[in-house]
C-alpha cells in the first residue's frame, strides 16, 4: 500500500507540474488523466486488498456522482466558457474525481484521502483552466462528489463510523464508536 501511495503521489506531482504553461487542451488532457487515475485508484485500492465491499461502494459513489451531474447538465443547460456546447453545469470531471477521492478518504483514512483530494482539486482547477467550466460549475461538482463519496462509503474499520446528517432546519455529523 505504501508503494502504491508513493507511485500515485509521484505521478500526481508530474501531472500537476506538466500543464503549468499548457494550452487549454493540455489542461483538459491533464485533468482527464488525473480523473481517470482517481477512478482507477478508487477501485484498485480495495481490489488489491480483497475489499470487494469497498470496490462496490466506490462504484456506487462514482456512478451516483456521474449520473447526478449528467442529469443536472440536461435539466440546467449552461454554455461552456469556450462556447463548445451547453453542458457546462455542473462539472462531471470534478464530481467523479471528488467522489473517488471522498470514497478513498472515507474508507481508508487521511493517508490515502489527502493525496486523492489534492488530485481531485487539481482536476477542478484543470476544468477552469481548460476553459471548459465556470468556477461555480466546479464548486457544485465538488459538493456532488464529496456527498456521494461520504454518504455511500463506509469506513473499512467499522469500529468508528462517521455519518453526516441533515434536515430542513439543521445538519451535522454523528460519530459512533464500538469497543
């Protein structure tokens, strides 16, 4: 696992550094590669450990985030900054990336989650820099991805569980511990 994180971190740094002076296409390509790497990691980390529940939860998180983003694109058409089409809102790349990152963080903890969240943040940045999305498209993608990742995924060690909750008047986080 430690080797995987080292390789994943090095690849992430290379992908982040690469588009520093890139064109819109360079940012677009780098963001797509980073998104794909996160999805592979969200399925690969549990698979390597034989954690099939984790792989199934990752699949659910990614599918819900992607499906919700697609539905919102159809319901609320918005012109992309580059004028290419009317599917700017919300950012699907960002929502899927944050769903994968949140799944990894919620399932395996911060040592896996923080690098994944940083890669997801890069994906969001790349969508704005590639002139494919407005900042608000990306921010809504973050919320969709984080919500699906944290609501669908359970911690691998179920001695401690954290549950976000909310109703019409308030919200919060509940934590349970089993001894």
